[in-house]
C-alpha cells in the first residue's frame, strides 16, 4: 500500500514509519491521521514486523502539532468528530500488540506530543521539544494529552505544562520520565533500531502479552491488574518459547524462539 504523507520501510523485523510533511513540520492533518490508521492496520497483520519505530522527516520536527488551517474551521460538532477520530487512532497505537517506539527528532507539540505519548517507548534527540500549547489557541488537547500526560508524569506537572502551554526540552523530558533516553540527533534512529532489534530478538508471544499487561495498568485496579498478569504469565508457560527459553538458560546457550 502506498501513502501520500507517510514513508514506510521494513527491515530486520522492524517497520519504520516516517511522517513526511516536512514543509508543514509534519503537522497532522486529517489525511495523515487516516494514513496512520491504515498503516497500523497493515503492520498488525504483517508477520514479518515485530517492532514499529515512528518518527518524523527532516531534522526540525517529529510532529509540530495539528494542522492549524484545519483546526480553524472547526465548530462544536465537527470538533467532537475531530477529537474522536484522532483518539481512536492514537488508542490503536497505544493498544498495538507490537512495541511502538517514538523517535522524537525535534518538535513534538500538541498532537505531536500526544502521538509520542501514545507510543510505548519514547526516545528523544537532544534538540527535541515537547509541549501541549493548545491553550495558546483557546482550546485544550483533544487527542489524549490531558489523560496520557497526567498518567505518565503526574497531575501537577501535567497541569503546569497544559495550563501554561510551555515547551520543555529533551533534558527535562528525560528527568520527568516523558522520554526514556536522549541521544544526539545523528544517532537517534540508530539507537531506536538497536532497541528495536533487541526487542525483536525476544520471544514475541511474551513481548505481546507483556504489552497487554502494561497497558492494563492504567485502566484497571491493582487487584485486577495482578489477576491479569497471573493469567498472562500462565499463558506464557504453555508456549514452546517458554520451554525453549528456560532450556537455553539451563544449557547456557542463546534461545532460538519460534514465537509459538
């Protein structure tokens, strides 16, 4: 499948999805949101893809926000549809059963920050800037920013960043747990690929069940989360990968996972 606003490259079990609107700092318009929806549907069914890296084209921006020319036309009814559509796509990314790594190479503002928040892991270049500046436009985040940022960095920090509209740099994003790691921009994709290859080398049933348990942590009580974890742990112990992994450990050799 071909895309107008995305680039897709698959190599070594890793799909790299690049948002490609450099003249607009990779801003998210309706067409790009639809293409993100489609590409994750495509990758979900691709047995040759174990990990997804999501990044932006160029050196200035991951995603600089939503396309303001489209935002400006919204009214109450169309705005609800706009938010619902974006949230549905970002929910699909968060609940994707393959790890999604955001390689944040510059501005991740508004919808761009929300897109990064929907990914499972966030790696940032040293020139990255994160922010939810929607209040400067007289609106609030609509693609999940009020919810995911609060859950990730705590309510006080989320309130500060959302209510002031201030940007934070990569160093601060790392300090508060918004970014997992910070790298020089020239090394960012290489480091994302290294992490992707490490994850792709594990038993993929365990990876996917781990993601299911992790995602549930923000949705259910601790008691229910522990019950889910125990059930998923039990499922793992019935797989061929479990037998191979434990046997390889005891035999002091590298496991040969078949993802069964």
